[in-house]
C-alpha cells in the first residue's frame, strides 16, 4: 500500500499533466528538482512550499486551480 505522501505526489503529478499539459508538467518538475526544498517524495510534508512555488509559477488563481483539481484526484485515490 502506498503512503500518504506518495498519494499526494501522484495526485499533484496527475493534475500537472492534465491541467497545464505534459510539456508544462515536465518544465515544472524540472524547475522544482532544482529547488533543494522540493524533493518529490517529501511533497506531502511540504505542502506550503509546493503551494508557494506553484503561485510563483502559475499565479494565485492558477495555483488554486491546480490545488483544487489535485485534491479531487487525491480523494479519488483514497477511495480506491
């Protein structure tokens, strides 16, 4: 069984691939990997950092859309 951090990461990753698209998702992941505070396996423990980073990249409204869709994906994964 996957842990909660993995589920959060997967939900966010799914959202980034579906909402802004695969190319934008790859760009965001590439930029995030360069941030020492954004390790993929620690996403669940650093939600505030992720949100702040998304707001810088996509603006407040864009980050809110990504958050909302990610939460819906996470809820669907938790029901499985």
